C-alpha cells in the first residue's frame, strides 16, 4: 500500500534586489513589489516598504536592505503588534474562566444544598 502525499508548495522568503544606476534599489518578493531604497546625496539611504511608506534612514545600504527585507517578510513588528499577540490569548483565557465561574455560580444558586 502506498500513501500519496499532497505536493508541498514552498515560497521563497528571500528578496530579489535590482539596482538602478541613479542610486535606487528595488526589492521584490515572490514577484511582487516589496520595497525600495533611495540613496541620498550625503551617502545615506532611505528605505520604503511595499506601500512606499518611509521606514527609516540608514548609514549603509546593507542596513537599509535588512530593514526593508524584514518588513517585507513580516519579521519586523511594532510594539503594538507584539502586545496584541500577547493580550489576545490572555483575554480569551480570562473570558473562558469568567464563563466557567458564571456557570458554576448559576448552578450553585439553582441546585439546593443538601
């Protein structure tokens, strides 16, 4: 007997970078625009995410590529996102405990004590 497993599709998480002679570097992830880096006249670099929102100014191209890449791959998170990731399970657990206590209190009030 042979077990056939479904094909697994993997998606590359590596960015493809293209450089423009005018100092622009464009990133794509799985064929989609993922961000851009522009070189300033002073030699610094400004990174933009996939929605053309500035993400920061960097001294080196490597730092800028890392920042844009982290955002494109979903690695970089804001403090609010990290807090939401923690708060949701805690709030859910609190809700479950509250419902359990409410049911227990209701059952105790309805059932006579012998």
